[in-house]
């Protein structure tokens, strides 16, 4: 998620948010994998992207979004120096 989050940064997660209510950065799990990614609704699909341009955007079909467990919305971070 660089430049938003760098390795070693501490993400501050708003755990009161447990669903994807708006386009933003979320901590979530899909299957056995956990992620911090930018999520954006596009019609019947959920776009999953990284702020790091080295990673491609991928999609989750609306039917598969029921498998997502949202841990919370990223509200900020503490940069490790």
C-alpha cells in the first residue's frame, strides 16, 4: 500500500466499521488471506486495489462479497522511522 502504508507502519483500524460502506481503505479477510487494500464499488463488482502501482487491481463479484470479513476501516497510520 505504499505510499499510504509502508512496511513496519502501524495501521489504525476503526473497528466500528464492519461493512464496506464507502470507497476507502479497509482491513479485511477473504478466505484464509488478510489484506489492507483500497476497496471501491463498481456496479456489481468490488474493485480491490493497492496504492502501490506495482500491484494490479483485481475484482470480487458481488455474489462473492459475502465471503469478505471486514475487520475495519483504516483511519490512519503511525509511520515507523
